[in-house]
C-alpha cells in the first residue's frame, strides 16, 4: 500500500512539474509576442509621427526590466524629432530606476549623453561619458562622442589625453584627427611666438600622421619666420608630393617666404622646378606674381597664356585678365572701341576674381575664399581643397 501511495505521489509531482513548465513556456511565448506587437505599434506611431499616441502608450507602459528597450526606443525618437527635453526626462527616469539591469546601464547613459549634447549641455555630457568610459564594453562608443565635445570646445589637450590613454587598436582610427589637434596647438603657440614648443607639437602631429599636409605647412611657416628658407622650401616640396591640389597655397607660402627675406631668384627657381614636376595653375600664378614683381611682365603673360592653352581653366583666365589689368592698364583717352570693350571685360574679370570661392569642401560642397582645415559645415577635417584647377565652371562659386 505504501508503495502505491509513493507511486501516486511521484506521478503527481511529475504532473505538477510538467504543468509549471508548460505554463512558463506559454507565458514566455505570450510575453515575447506582446513585446514584439508593442514594438510594431511603436514603429507605426514613429512612422506616423503621432506624438500624442506615443505619450499615451508610454504612460500605460510601466518601466520594468522587460520594457527598458521600448522606453529607450521612444527616447531616441524624441531626440531625433527635436524634443530633447522629453528625451532627457525619459532617459534620466530610466537611469534612476531601481530595476535597471547593470548590462544596459551603459546603453541608457550613452543615450542620455547624446541628449545632453543635442541640448548643448556639453559639461553634463562630458561628465556622463567619462563615467561610461569606466565600462570597457561601452568605451569604443563613448570615445567618439567625447572627442566631438572636446573638438567643439577646442579642448585639444583633453582630446589627445583621452585618446592616447586607449589601446593602440582604438587609437589607430583617430590618427588623422589627432594630427590636426596637435596642429591646432602648434598654431596657437606660433601665434604666441613660442616657436620651440610649436615645433614639438608639429613633430607630434607628424608622429600621428606622417603625411599630414597641414603639419608640413606649419613647419614651413615656422622655418620662414626663423629665416631657415631651405627647410621652408623642403617642407613645401613635401606638401606638393603629398597632395598637389594645394599648389595654390604652396605658391602663396613661397611668396610669404619672399616677404620674410627669401631672394626672389631662389623662390622663382623653386616654383619653376615644382611646376616642371607638377604643372598646376596655382604654381604658375605664383610664378607670374614673382615675375611681375621683378619687372618681367611679358614673360609672366606668356607663361599664363601657354598654361591656359594647355589647361583651360576659369580661374586661370581671370588671373590672366587681372594680371593684364594691373600691369598694362588701358587709358580711355587714347583707345578705340575694341580696346574699351577689352578694358571692360578685363575689369569685370577682376571683379569676378575677387568674389570667386577658391576652396570647396569635397564632402558637403561648402565654399570658402580661404582655406579651412575643419569644414565649418560638415565638421570633416581636411575635406576643403583649393578648386582653382577645377576645369568646370559649375564647380566654382560664381
Ligand atoms: Zn564640408
């Protein structure tokens, strides 16, 4: 009899165990499917941009470990649609919730940091991101945001410190930006006349990026100020080898060396040699300027004409007209109709030349009259290039 009772007890236990497992399985299934339905509904509401319905749904959905994901999605939606205050409130609420699982703390904190950045609360964002950095798995996500903040605030030292503290694998992807950060510091020191310290920064920049054109320009500028013209020209040569698109700026820097005391003949020979290797309009413009200063205007006109015939460019035509206008002015008293028309054309060309954008961002199309190393529009480094050699009229600002 005892054996029979034990048999029934055992059978009962198995049955109850099975029933519990069955219920748990179906609860999970139900739970999973209801979460999916909620996400689907949310996506539809996001798509319809129905803010009232989203708020209603959110209020009905208590914050719990099962609904964190949905709350995060709504927070992200608020930020993207410009409702940053709502996004901040929601993410702060999530972050302070007692049930927040440790593995998603970093994710929520990162979302809140993005909200702070969108609201311009950079100090708060920075403090939060530094805290997030303590969690190894979120470090790679927090770093770009921190660098963006330091870049906005021009805190170059802080940016360098934070990135160089990382392992080499992560630092690698920031080399080009780090080189520019060093150049920013070097430019600041050059402006203050602290040349030795500036040189150290430029060297550091080249350590990050050997081909950094900006560092070579800065070194050349520094050399010229110290009247070490050989080194200045060597660095400009490096620029031409690295990226001949900067020919116009190289020529300008050579002219700057002349203003610091470099002999015109030496400058001319350097530019002519550069032009033989890189037949760019920017260099011929520099050569013609020098020839004009040396009283060899006819040679300058011939060179500009020959270059234009080989490489017809709008900027070259305007340059030729401008050069002609300033060196061979036509006086209206002794000219006929033909010369008067020519004089008018030349004058208009001069006006266009002064209004033309010489630089353009290759990423976003932003146009400028002077060179920016960081595009003010799309915030990309080294994306702005001279367009004087651009063959099509549509690619320059008119
Ligand atoms: Zn741009």
